[in-house]
């Protein structure tokens, strides 16, 4: 009798582990999964830009325009955080904190920043060419516009 109970309990536990009982099911609708993937890529990019401008700001002793760009990045991240809250999703942590080296010169900070902004522009444009919801499209358009403004100056200062 004990053996039959043990076998029944083991079988039940095996069935539960195979069926996934106890696991938190992702209840995100399929149509939102793409939006969330786009947001995850966006926030990762915005964190990288934030840390780049933070290091430029610190290395070059708060020299413009890096202080301004850093503050813009903080605002962008807050805007994306609002979208994550709307979707009731956990906001990703910044994996770039203290990962970007400082800059030896204003020109090198401009060149690196220019390259990062150009990569970001390609990403923003790619997402704008695919279907995304209206609020995310608004942010992408704004981010692209700000990035275009930045690259005009960064291209000039990186070639001096």
C-alpha cells in the first residue's frame, strides 16, 4: 500500500513538472510581444547612449553639449518607463552602468557619440518602417529627430 502511494505521489509530481504547473504563464497577448521586444531594444540603446554621454560629461568636465545630451537621455528613459508601466511590464535595468570608458579628448567623445547616434538612427528608422503602435511611433519619431539634431553637431566636432 505504501509503495502504491509513493508511486502515485511521484507520478503526480512528475506530471506537474512536465505540464508546467506552478510556472508563471506569460499572459502577454501576441500582438504586444513585438511591441515589448521593440521597447527592450530601445531601452537598451537609450541606456548605452546615456552612459556614453555620462562618460563624456565626466571625462570632459561637463563640457557642452554632453551635459545637455545626458539630460535628454534621462528624459527619454523616463518616457520609455511610462510605456513599460502602461503595459505593466518590469522596467529593464541599465546593463551599461560603468561599462563605457572615459574619453581623452573632446574630438574622441564627438566621434564615438556620432557613431552611436548613427547606429541609433538606423534602428529608429527600421522600426518606423515596420508596424508599431501610435504611442511607440511617436517616441521613435521624436528620438530620430533629436538624434538627427545631435549628429549635425557631432559630425562637425569629430572632424575638427
